[in-house]
C-alpha cells in the first residue's frame, strides 16, 4: 500500500540478479527507442506528484527528445484507481498508467482494459528484469506491466546522536535490536516511534518479521491465502512483533503509537526535539527526513537493514510501481519499451529518491552512498526478495483503512497479549476478502 507506501511472489533468480546487477560493465540492454514519433501525443497517468512527478517528467522528456513524441503526465495522486476506472468506463483512458499495486493490474487486465506487452517490449523486459518482476506484471500468464520504480521496505532508520548517547550500535539481529531497545529505554529514550494510525505501517512490520520467521515459501502461501492466518507460523511472527512493539518501547505507548501518522513518526525521531531513537519504514523515510527536518542524511540520520531473526538469510520486502498500456498503438508500445530500459531508469536514479528493479542499471548510477546501500540491500536479498504482502491481497483485506489487515494489526498493537484473537480476526477478514 502507499502513502507513499508506495505484495507471495514468484521466486527470484538470485544468481542472475546478483551477477547482472552488481556488474558495471556499462552494457545497457534494451536501448532507448529511436523511432520517429513526431506529431504523436501520449498521456501517462500516475500517483506521483511534487518531486516524484518532476523526476518522472524528466524521464519522459528523454523519450520525447529521442522520438519527437509529446508526452503529458497527469497526476491523480491516491485517487488513481477511481480516476482510471471512470476514464475506462468513458472510453477515454490514458495511453499509459503507472500503477502502485499489482492488484490493479489484475483488475484492469481481467476487465479487458489493458494491452499486453508487445514482443519487442517483452524482449527488453526479459533482458533487464528478473522473473519475479515479470510475474508480478502478468495476469493469467499474459505480461502487461513494466515495474519502473521500487521501494526497499526493510530498513530501520535511527538518530545517530541518540544511539551514541545510549552507547548502542546498529543491531544486526532481532535479539540485538531488543537488547538495544532495552538499553535505550533504560537511558530514558523511547526506542521506537511508530506511525500506527496508518495501518499499512503495521502490515509492513509484520511482513518483514514473517518473511524471516516463516521463510519465502510460507510467505508466498500466506500472501495467496493458501494457508490460514491461524497457522502456527503466524503465531510465531505475531509473538516477535509483540516483543518489539510492546508499550514500554513505543513513544507514547501503544495508544500514542496508534494516534501517530507515518510522517509524524519520522519527525518524532529526527526533529529538533526527538522523542524516539528509531523509526521503521522503507527507503522513502529519507524523503520525509529531508522535507520535514533539518537532520542530515548519512550523518544525523542513518539506517540499518531490518534485523535478521534466528539466523535467517537476509531478506527484503519491496513495493513497486508498474507501467501498463491502455491503448494499442505504435507510440504507446515504444514508450513501454523505453520504460523497460536501463537508460530510462538512469534519469531518475541520478536525481536521487529512487530505486529501480531494472538489473541493467549500474548501482553506480545512484547519486550517493546511502542510496547505493539501499540498492545493494535489494541485490543481496537474492531469492529472499518478496513483494509487499498487503499490496497483493484484495484491497478489502490489505489496503482499506479501518478494516482488514490494517485494523486487525492496530487492534493487536493495542492488546499485544491477544495473539489468538488477532489470528482469528485476520483469518476471518482474509477469508471474506479472498472469496469476493
């Protein structure tokens, strides 16, 4: 889900990912199209606004420069699904839309609103993406989506001064994280600020823990509701979640956490008068830090990978935005092919605030060490990379305020001792949503 939040997925070809993406050979597969599209006009719709919109418009400007086409970007913000449905119903869809959830690809594809990727675009996609991303962009074995932007959602951000004050260092394991939290608490510093008023923050917490405690295969099964939420593996993950988010570790206690929205949870850690030492969320935390505080990334504010649990292999939960085509014409096909190329990704990568799932993009294209670390973490996860579970679920369960997974985990944070009740609620709501 987004706020910028920004879901199991097919197994990643780990060896291909690491060898291809770590390279630096300069071989940029899938060249930018050079077809003459002079006089052609295209519209792209998406959720991005502000700095993200400006960055994506630079990407589109390169396409315009190379082809002569004119491309207009329309920002529909979080109303994009409704806006697109209205325009599809009115037979005036944009040529391309960038969708923030795989479920939307399925929705529009099964309604007959999307155009499959051309054979040429599929070739570029296969050259530059590992299997997971192709599978996520496909519906009933037909490829529709090109994932252009991704989010690393397995990062814990910390106030370096508060860590120094308490004498703690970035933890590598969950046991170390809990020990550091105890030390911070003993020094009068709240370990965590949690934006629990936004239920998706809690789903992200759960997903990172579950991926490590249960493993990728079980994660995939739970994502598809092939096992119930009353499975013992869910109990194990909720037990760990309850240990981390116990009231005494939270700024404002459980009640305070559930009244705190995500942006505030970040400023509570990195503002002029910090209230907590750590905040968990994805790489987009960096943008909130820059926009709402005076903290300097890499100095006052740093991150560490989500801690490993009981010796689990490194893993990463990701989100992502995929381009899909609503119209069947040569100009639209050229744009889709362009968006699958490393050169398109490089434009935004150079600006910062962006991670690409395109394995043809050299990590060196990112503008700073912090972003390169975030990108490298994705590569290191290999076959343990998985898409955000709630984004794969039916929206009634995984993406609706005040219901489903969001509400059930908020209730759990309010009463972390009631693990069995949380499991029953999650299963009841999942069963209803997956049957609809």
